[in-house]
C-alpha cells in the first residue's frame, strides 16, 4: 500500500494488534531477540548505536556515541570485560535531523572474527555485533526470501515457509479489464489471466512501475555478483532446478509482468488491483474483484527496460527456459514502440479506484532507462542516441526517478558497448554522483550519506539506493571512500541510526515487530514475516490520523512508529527490499579481505 503518492494513501481497515504465542521461525532466517534487551529501554540519546549484525573483516567499522564526558571508547568481547581495542572518540557534531550531538567511534582495524560490543564510560554497552566473512549471508538470503513470502497466486507450504505457511490468494486467472484500460480487442469487462507476481507492499495489489525497479535491482545484483548468487540456496520451491534461486524468484514476477502487456498493441497496463484496499486479512480472505487499469507510458517504459535486462540475464539459461529470452526482448521492443507512439500517456486515477497511483508526469527518465537497456542488450546504436546521454544526469534511483539506473547499467557493461557509447561520459556520471554522496557522508554527524532532506517516505531505501550508487562508483574507480560510504548506508538500516533500530524484520537486537504488512498482522503469529525492511523514519506522518499511538518525535530521523497502523513509516515494499538485496550482496563481494 506504500506508493509514495501521499494523497491517496488510506489503509484498508486496521484491527487491534494480534499478540499470540510466539512460535519458531523458518530455517535460514532466524529472528534475533524478539524481546527487546535491557539496553533498548534506554532513550535513543543515551545509547551507543551500531550495525547490529556486524561487519566483514576488511570493512570500515563505526559506532555512533551520544555526546558526553567520555573521550575514549573500547571494543570488548561480547558479554565480557575483555578489551580487544581502544580508541579516541571523534569531536561531537550536531545532527539537526535527530536533534542531538554525537561522536563517531571508528574501529576499522579490528578484523579478528568474533562477537563484540562497543563500550563507553557512562553508557550501556552497545548491542552485540559480529565480525566475520559470513556476517551478511543470512540477511541477504532473508531479504530475497521476503519476495517469496509475498508471492501472489500460490500457497506457501510448510517445507519452504515454515510457520509462515499460508493458503494461496489472488490466483488472478479471471481479471477484468477496467474501463480505463479498454481497447477494441479488449473492451471493458473482458476477462484475462494475469497470475503470479509479488504483492507490492503491505497490500495485495501489483504495480508494473514498482515491480520494474524492484525486479531490475535483483537482476542487476545478479549481473554484478553472479558467483555469490549461484552458490546461494534459499529453500524456495524452485531450488535445485538449475537456475540460481535469485533468478527463480525474479522469474516469478517477470512472468506476471509479461501478462500485463496487451498483445494487440504492446501497451502495458499500469496495475492489477482491487478497486479499494483489502482489510488486514490473509490473502485467501481477500476476494474483491481484480482489474487491470489503464495503459501508461511509464508502465510501458519500465516494462521495456526490465524485459531488455531480463532477456540478457536469462540468455545463458535458454536450455532451462526455451524461448524465454527472445520472448522477453520482443516484449521489450513492442512496449518501446507503444511508448514512442504514446509519449505522454500519464496515469490518472479513475474515480472508482482508490489503490496506489504511482503517478508520474515526466517520463523522460523512463525513456532514457529503457533506451539504455535496449542498447546494451541489442547493440543498436539508435537506442543510445535515443537516450540523449549528454543531457542526462545521474541521480540516486527511486521508483519515480530511474535515470540513474541507465547509467549504472551502462557502467556495468561499458567494456562491451562499442564505439557508439561515450565511455568517458559514463564513468564521469557515476563518479560524480558517487563523489557527491561521499562528500555528504564525510560531513554527516552520523557518518552516512543521508541528509535531513533524504528522510522521505521510504527513507531506508534512500540510504540503500545511495549505497548501491556508491558500490557502482567503487567498482568503477576503486576509490575506497565510496566503499566505506556504501557500508555506512547498510550500517544505518541495520542499527547505526538515531533510533538504534535495525529496520529489517527478524534481524538485529531491536527490529520492527509490527510492520504494516497484512500477512504479518493477520497470520496469528507474533513474529513478523522475516527479511522485510521497514520504510523508516520520515517527518510527514501522513498516517497519524489513523494511528492510536502517537509518533515519538517530529524530527526527521526519529519520526517512526513500530505499529501496523503506520503505513508512512513502518510499511514494507518490494522496491525497498530490492536495494537491501543488492547492497548486502555487494558489500560481501567487494569488501577487501583486510582492513584499511
């Protein structure tokens, strides 16, 4: 239900919170410390904040300490008084977004595997964290498996879902064509089949625009770090079928996306949705009629970009998926032609539809992204020309701003693009954006690239998308500051923030217990579905009229509510989880073996 379209966000009925007996979780994704430890009762300004999972041995390692009398810190073996490293705290710096002054404790040189805590006189010890080469494997696997838990149209069985097994919902084999989507070949009321796909967020609808960036980010992670994902086993139904599990999961959504294209003209429906949001019920209890709604330029172009990407990623797997790569490329090209013929077909919410809009009245970035992906896949220089690369800047990506994806893909494939592409420009765009983010990281009191204005709806994903850009910058230039700044963004969402929370369900000493996610609230299990990243703090508080509990603070970095009512700060979404997949993989793959 989180769509960044703030004017149309209404939750579909919020029951009292369910607090039944806690039961064990599915293997591979253990929930860490359901009950908050003693330190969590301390005010955020009186605690040491650190990445609560831990660090690769060669990673930059930093904790945030509130301003006080102490000038030194120690790292101790967890639960003991054994000191393994000491250091001097950095000077105190004001963080207006959090309303405090903090010092940074840097212990990068500690590379010995183990379980540790940060200690400062007068404060409780930090939450425990690990140092080791495998420290991010579980959260990376869980962040991917969250997509499996949000699959539409299939039952989740106990073998693969553990206690989160559930009945199938939304088969979407009889979907109605909405009047806004009617065409001569498919008049209003026509029944089509559009099964599979992922539920978008805490709600049960499916949106091409948000599926686009989410699926692309998973495919980009595979293109950049294939060895990591080829070796990964997620315990999903397709495991062992000679496709890497990450690609199996992406394919579940890609096959749905293909059904959203009108075969008569190549146009792509914007979304598949109910007319209104479902209540806080399990998928099989949500039985409203489903519709495909309006073809749009943004949907067609996002579809074209993703299918062009997928066609090259799946090309080596032709034997497992006969004809699929060619089908994807043909679908991409058809959508591109439709968008060229309909360059300003923007989404307009029909009066009888009240679900997420994903409205965007500027498709120039989508045109550039689709052109870049088609150029990379086909080698046709006309697509590079269509990008208008000299005028196209690089920006941190979001669902509505995708020009940065074009540059990251071009950078990834820059050595095989041929003479049509300007290699120096491609490198410059990524390096310039990375340098800007690294400069912000250096100035930040909390040691992150996030600035006060970045605490928007889905701020956790902003931090991760910044880190994704920085990892591209590091791959391109080898500048260590880019890697360290990317690590800091991951640290932020895993606990090194003003709230002292890991925003990933089930991971860290203190993580969300009541995300705005229908299955997590309606399944009768106290623990939320693991592996989901919550949207995170942002000062808009657009849901406060719907919440019985008040927000604890209006400050951007503290405006967060761990309550199922809070769709503005505590919802989950596929486009927020996708950069968590990318960054937790990239940090593993790119961090050198030794600290620097």
